[in-house]
């Protein structure tokens, strides 16, 4: 989980409109939650989710 925080900090220093969110999904095995880091770098939208 520490690498996600480091990635979020790195992305926010070089991108426009940074945001951190939560992605959810429901499947056969149950519900799962994953962090999502998104923003724009050079006018291109970028999202990272493990």
C-alpha cells in the first residue's frame, strides 16, 4: 500500500487535475475495492489502478 501512496504523490507533482478515488467491483467471489489514481499529463488522461 505504501507504493500506491508514493505513486499518488509522484503523479500529483507532474500532472493537472490529480484525483484519488476508489474502484469497486462485485463478482462471484464477493465485492472488492481498489484505489485509483488519475490525472492529466501533457493533455493526456492517465489512470493507475493495481
